[in-house]
């Protein structure tokens, strides 16, 4: 049985934690100088949660896991105009 689609949910909000753990491991492996600050990361995720393109932790525009994309300081929202 497939889990229901969760609009405006991040991976960490979903029941099955397998993808969330993988993304958390990816984020932990990002060198500190390349990471967004904790405040910036949470601000970005907050903006993603408000976006209609967030579906089950993924951006429907580019297919990324938003938590991974938001963690890197050099990344930006793929929408036009960018939300962050």
C-alpha cells in the first residue's frame, strides 16, 4: 500500500523515516563551510512548507528533496522568482 501524498510536508514529517534518514546523513556529510546556517536552513524550510510545489518532501519543479537542497548555502529555490 502506497502512503498518501502529503502536500506541504517535509520528509521529517512523514511516517516512513527511511528517506528522511538518508537525507539527514547527506546533510551531516556536507562540509560545514558549505552549509547554510541553522537559522537560514529553517527559514528556507518554512518557505518551502508554504509552497504549493512541495509534495511529500520533494519539490515538484526540480525533483529535489527540499531538506537536502536547503541545507547547502550555495543552493536556491528553483522557482521563478526564487522564494529563497
